[in-house]
C-alpha cells in the first residue's frame, strides 16, 4: 500500500509546508488563522503518520518504507530515509506531541505568533527527519539544525533568564555534537581509504548507517573505544547523562510550555536514540569493554539517584520536573547498557513513557503558570478543591511518572530493572532506590500543591481545566493507560530491532531468540520473564 | 622569456581589466559627484566583461593552455577558480559600495578605479607561476588596497588604518622578498615547477628552509594568521566598511591561492619542515581568532577576528593538500567563505547609519522587527560562519576537517570543532540582538545594489549548503593533481 509513496518524507515535510504556508500566505495580524493553519498541518501530519503504525511489518528484519536518492555523490552522501520499530514509535510520539505543543500554546503565546508557530513546525520537521535518517551525514544535518528553532523558542518566548538558557542549551548541545562529526569523518575514512595508520575497508564512499555499522563493528577495540567516545559526548549531553545535565534545568525551566514539552518528550530522546541506533550496534566491542560499560552504568545510576535527590529539594515546579528527567533518563541509560532484551526494550518503551508522562506534567505546570505566572510550589496549596479536574489529571500523570502499575511507567521501569537485575543485583538495587525517591518527590509535590488549605487568596479564583486543555491532556492519559494495561503492541514493534541490537552486542544473560519467544508467547510481555 | 601570440589571448582578461581601471580613472576626472553611480555600474560591467573574457579563454582549445610569458603565469583551472571568485568579490564589493560612495564627500571615481586595480593584481597573483611574478602582482594589489583603506582621508581612523596597513604590509612584503631571495640564492630558480624539479634532487639545507619559512611568514601576514594578524582588527575597523568586506574576502582569496600553489607545487618535499609550523599557526589562529572575537562589541572588529579564525580553518586544507580533500576543500571553503563573510558584512553595511564609523553589536537590536527578511538572511550567514548545516560553511568545514584528519592531525580537527562551537557564541550574540531585543529604529529598506549583493551571497550560501553537488564537481575539476 505504502510502497510507492515516499510516506516518510511526506510525514517529515508536511510541517515544513505548514511553516512555509504561514510565512508566505498568512499576514501576521491574523492570529486566529495562524493558529488554525499550524494546527491543521500538525493534525494532518499526525494522521499521516498513523498509517505507518498500521502498515509496518513487525516481523521483518531491517528498515521499512525506505527512500533512497543520491544527494551529494561527490562525498557519498545520500538522501536515505527508513524506519524500524524504534524510530517508528519515536516518530509517532513526535507527531502526536507536535499537535499537543501547538494546541497548548493558543493562549500562552500572545506575541510574535507567526514566528512562534513557524518555528514549532520547523522543529517538527527537523525532529522527524532525525528519526528517519539512514545516512549518517544527513542525520548530522538534521541533528544540528534542530537546535536553531529550539534556541529561538527558548530565547524569544522563554522566562526571565531565557537568553542565558537559550545560548547555554545551544552551546552545550553543539559542543557535544561537533565531536560526533569527528567520529563521522573517521568512520567515513575507515570505510574507504583509512587514516592515521588504520587501514580502511576500501569500500566506495558512503555514509549509509547500515554499511558503516558493519564496518565499525569489525574495528579493533581501541579504535572502537575512541569512536564510541566521539559519539558519546553528543548523545550524553542530549540525554542528558550526569554530569552533562546542567543545561537541562535551565532550558526546561525557561522554555515556554510547548518548548518544555517538546524538549522533554522528543529532544531528549534523540540522545538515547543515538545510543541505541549508533553506539551499541556500531561499537559493540567498546561497549562490552568492562571499564567502558562500568562507566556508563555508574553514570546512569548516579543520574538516577542524584537526579532524584536534586529533584526532591526543588522549589520551582518546572525545575522539579526538569530534574526528574535526569533521573528518568538515567533509567533509560541503565536499560540500554544492560545490553539485554528486557533492558533495551524497556528503555525504548521508557523513552516513550517519559515523553508521555513528563510531557503531560510540563503541560500541567504550564496550565497553572498561565493563570498565576508563578511556578513556585510555595505559592500553591489546596488546589484540589478549586481545580478538581486539574488535580485528577495531575495525579494520573504523576503516578504514571513514578511507575505505578496499570500505568505506562511501570512497564518500562519494570522491564529495565529486570534487565539490570539480570546483569547485577546492585545495578537493580540502586536503580530501585531511584524509584522510591521518585515516588517521594512526586507525592510530596502533589501534597504541597493540591492538599491542605486553599490559603493563598490568589488561588481562590483559579479556573479549572478548559476543554482545550483537557484535549491536550486526554490523549496522553489514554496512552498512559493503554501502555500500562496492554503494552504488547509496542513490545511487538520493538522486538525485531531490539533483538538485532542485543545480537550485535552479544547479550549473554539471555539469548535473544529464547527471550523473544517468551515475549511473543506471554500476554503482558516483560513480567513473565524470570 | 619568449612571447607567444597565444599569451596575449590568454592574458586578455587581465589586460582588459587594466584598461578598464584606467578608463574609469580617466572618466572620473570628467564626472561630477552626482553622476558617480554611473561609474559604479560601469565598473560592474567591466568586471562582468572580464569574467566573460575569462570564460572565453577557459573554453579555448587546450593548445592555448600552458605557461604564459615563458612560465611567469599559468592558466590552469585552479587559477580560473580563483579568478572567477575574485571577480565575484569585486562585483559584490562594488554593489555594496554604491550608496556608500555616493554619500561620502570624496571622489568616487578613484575608489572604483582602485578597486579594479586591486582586481588586476589579484588576477595576476593567482595565476602566477614564478615567485617574482607573484611578488609583483601581490604588490600591485597591496598598493591599491592601502589607498582604499585610507579612502576617508579626512577621518583619523581611516588614515590610521591605511598607515598601519601600509607599514605592516610593506614589512611583510619585505619578509616575503627576503625569503624569496634566499630561495633564489640557493636554488638559482624562481619558477615554481623548476624549483620543484631542482629541489627534489638537492639535499636539505637550513638556509633554504629558512627561505621557505620566511616566504610562508610573508604569506601568513596576508591571510592574517596568528601571530601575524595584529593589523587586521585595526584596519578592518578603520577602513570604509565595503572595503573591509572586500579585504576580508578578495585579497585573502588571492593570498590563499598563492600559499596553496607555492607550497603545493614548489615545496612539497619540505612538508616535514613547514607542516608542523603551519599546524601550530593554524591551531593558534583558530584559538585566538575565536577567543578574541568573544570579547568584541564592535561588529567590524568582531568580524575581523572571525575572519582571522577562518584563516585558521582554511590552513587545515593547506596541511592536508596531499589528501583528496585538501586543495579541493580549500576551494570549497573559500567559495563558501566568500559568500557568507561578504554577506555578513553586507548586512553590516546595510545597518550603518553614519557612513564609515564602526558600529556595535547593539546596532543589530530588534532588526527582526524592523526588517524580518534582513534578520533571517543575516541568521543564515551567521549559521554558515559557525558551520551549522545545511549551509555552505558546514560543507566547507566538513572538507577541511576531513582533509586534516586524513593528513594525520586529529588534534587539530578536535580543536577546530571545539572552536567552531565557541564561535557560535559570538555569532549568536548578533542573532540574539536581532531577534530578542526590542527595535531600536524605524523600518527601512536597503538600496537595490546592496540588496542584490545580499541576494547573491545568500543564494550562494544556501546552494552550496543544500545542493552542493554541481559546485563540488566543478571545484574538483579545478583542483590540481589531487585526483
């Protein structure tokens, strides 16, 4: 059905078309038209991305919906798009979040609307493009250019310290990713003529991720370790892993609500996606080197525990949720570096879960911020009486974020812990303390904001959620329950690509096929494994 | 020296431009100030005609190619690339100067004539195949540019810039000439191919290496590499802004052509001697250019340091000239640099209210509200200068870094990448001023000529960034011997 249509390009460029339409055809005075056009294009984009979910063949190896055309033959660069289960689920998350980000901005953004929606749509195109790329050069192009709209979103529509946060965000992520370019150039030469005494494979010039992965995986360990770290910094800053996380609280806190939602839901996933797509399959020997693996695990666990502890003491709601991302993404990293099926599948699922629950929490904070223009926890209290709907949504998403069974977070965290436990009791032990702390900071936040007396007079006239706000939150709540109750479709989607990664890194604790068989047989996949 | 009939044909673009410069100078004496814009358009016409002649020469059958005037010059594709790019920079400069020259209380005819004369010098420089012809051409260019730097002769800053440029330029020419004389004293030859042939067989001599290094130093002065960069910020700040834009592009292109040609053709055997020095200079230039730019509040000084930093990047290509990407990369990068750097300066000119006086970063405040298109175009140039894809600057840097890695300088690549990231900080100070600050002035439009220059630069920056294949193929054909 979709074989002849460049569906990925269409999904990637519809938002760009929307941006161009707004730039050229909508005058800046017509605020309502701008909003409608932006929303229309985002919704169309989301609808267009749904057939991907249906038409995707979950049992097939390799990439699907592949598009390939030459772009810069002189360098061997191709325009090469394609998805596997991992990128597919992240693309769907992106298109959904794109709609939500636009709808949630209707009343929050009141000036320079035109630029705002243009930038959101551009960002959408760049993010989808990043997930679609099967050419490393093209990937780098999307990866870098993505920073530009985000920079302006933070810098123009952000909070008080927006200038600082915007440039910090840009510089940090850029500094990390430039070294990735070194890694990319090195891989290019290793595939062709070699460099610095390392022999090249003598192949024709290419940036095809599949080809380069095959070449990279056969390199000697020392070189793999160098390359691993060249890529590592770019991804680690984006994730962000401890100790590279310091840009995140500033960027998240200062960004407008939609910016925070996109940052949390999609942009941070670029880093973890990078580890899964590049670091593990390309440099398996480096990843398996004990000191490298231990370092990664240690950083992940520090991220979980330290992130959670710092979260506990935050006074600003948005900052609190921002720091909780450090902890949650520590989980994702732990699962990835468990190097087994449960860990990796759990991690990818947890990427989606984090997008849903943290994205929703940012939306929710945005709701009260829009009404009160403060994010300080101490300004609130007793909101449950004044805003019952709001309190309910907040509770569901907080519970989802802390990993309560029946909701999505539980499935991901459980699977990650299971993967970690299979490797080492202590990994799982430390990670579990993170869950406890996670429950602590979220419940304490909830208690301070929603329970007690409605003492602050400024809060006594607060309006509950509007229909539009509910519309932005409802899909996320539904998804949270769906994944929590019936995660199997997603595990099915992730099985084949995860198996491939586990095979690449030679996962030892459980052979991939045996585990896969178990996953396929069991209704609620991860919980049945030993 | 033997003259062939074909020599006159091959040299016709240069000769035509010389005649054109003299004609403009002559007309200028008969022209009233109000009509000087005509001279500008006439100059553009002449430059375009020179380009047409050049294209005609380039398309001529190969029996015409080869050494000119007994080997003093050579008409190869490498020279052609630089000649076309230099003519492009001349056109851009004249376009950017029109309104500016008309507003200035000085005769404009001289200005255009001098610009064309620097063009003559540069055209000869890049095709020079003999150290002495290169030197003479370089001086032709330099003398005319000293005068241009001091075009605002009533202004202290402009005069100071001209004097500084002259003194340091003369000094560097002296150094160059001294190196040249040492090389001649030992080798007895000045032709580049002859030198290469001769040196291939002779043992290494310290005096010869000294001569080569002095030549190198002289050329590094011209491209403003650290530690020979001190003149740049002052000259760039003091000179009329269109001239600053021109200095940052045209003469640098020519100097790069000479640097690449001399060291690629004549002295590859001594790579071990000059390689490390070039590597260190490149490192120092990338670091200091970018770090010093961080501290500037004056836009012209900021771009002066940024252009110093870019000289450091381009040196990576000189280091890697033996690799597939080296010389090719220099061409790609310099083309990208011409578009993006001139474009950025064109926007500076765009904003200038007081004529020549140096303007601060805050003059960009609120540009997005005053003229959104100008702000977005400036953003494209800034992104390109910082090496963010999909712009020409990224493609150019990609080539240079690939060349340096292949040539065995991974540390320089790391340094180059990190300093590129740093450079974003100061480039984006301008972006922040444009988009985040409130408007400081009324809405406005630029002159048509300047707009044309900006459009050319923006188109070039985006085409080389997004659809570079055709350009890359042409440039590969202009790369000597790498493939």
